[in-house]
C-alpha cells in the first residue's frame, strides 16, 4: 500500500480496503500514513470488540499504555471505564470501543510521554476509519467519551459540560449520548472529587443502560 505523497491531502480514505470487514480494516489500518501522527506512534490502535455490538464507545485517542499494547482503553482510564461498565451491568466483551484518532499523539515531559490533543485536521484525516467501524457494526447506541470525540461527531459547538448524559438526535445511531472521558475521573484533585466524578460518570452510563433495556 503506497504512502501518502507530500502533496496529497491528509486522509485515511485511500487506506480503507474495498468491501471492508472489521478484520480487514484493522489489518489495513496498521499501515495507515494518512496523517503524520503515525511517525511518532508505536503502532495503530484500532477499535476492539464485537462486530455485532449494540453499543460503540468512542474516545479521543489511544494513550501511552494503549500505544504500547496496540489495544484501546487498557491503561488507567480503561480501568475506570471497565469499573463503570460493571457498575451498570454492561460487559466490556459485549461492546465495541474505539477512538476518533488511531495513533497516540504525545509530547515529552521529563521521561514520560504525555497526551497531546490532536488537531482538527488530524481528527478529520482519521475519520474514515471511524466511519468504516460504525458502518460495519451499525450499533444501536453510540457514546462519545469526552469533548474531543463529542465535538468530532456531534459538531464543534457541542458542550459535554451541559449536555452530558442526555440523548441527542444524530444519524450516527438510533441512540446517541455524550459523557466525560474516564480519564477525567483520574484528573480529579482529591479522593472526594474522584468519588463524585466516578458517581456522575456511572450515572450517565446507567441512563444509557436503562434506555437499552427498554
């Protein structure tokens, strides 16, 4: 598969295989050079989960642990996510998890690689992978985790702070919701703030679980 020429617009679209499946799309994504983020990432981190999942959760991008493991939501934020799913009766192996950007964008702080927010152009370049995932899975529900995912999928004016936990109209899925990214729970300053943040995150997912059980 040819690499993008310097003159070509940034996009993953040329790397999408004809008549893709999740398996062939995942394999093809490993060679994606649709934007420059691949240059510093260890590997592509494609989505993971059931092909017939009722719910797709979409975050921003893989973190350090995900970049090294090649799997989404396996680091500290992933553990918070798993705890929240368990609290509302959803199982990780019954859903599909992915990100709007498939490569880890980072900056150095001391000896650590710290998350750096992807640019709009990088999100746009990676959009064909997410569109492919959604088209193949056809989920009953789509949940945006965090502002970057929500604004990428629901519009730049969408505000998670005011709309979290609410169902919104979207052609992406019959049921669409946004909530915070689980990493926000970890960023809380005190134990009490973390407890409160976790309770609110779980409450949003419980609203989703109730909707799906009807």
